[in-house]
C-alpha cells in the first residue's frame, strides 16, 4: 500500500497538460474547435471536450491507479 506522502509527491510531479507538443496542439485544437463552434451556435462538437481528460497524464495515472486497486492480483 502506498503512503500518503508518496501519493502526494507523485501527484506533484505529474503535469496536468500533455507532455509532448503534439498532444498539446491536439488538445488546443479540440478546445479551439469547441469554442469556435459554440460561438456560431453549433453545440454538437462540444462533445469532443469529453476527450480532453485523455490527454492529461495526471488524470490518466489516477484512473490507472484506481483500476489497479479494483483489479484482483
């Protein structure tokens, strides 16, 4: 079992933004496309914003840790 200090220390080292510039540009394009489409009144493309957490290393690591705790050894 992990200590609380280990979990907190690891969380501080993991960034919210994607690591590579390619993933950052993809995430920025998703945000820009959603804002642009919402600006003109088309809200259907805002569904792409649901993909943004998949670009965050911190969120993906937290999900992997949670799934690891649920999986039997």
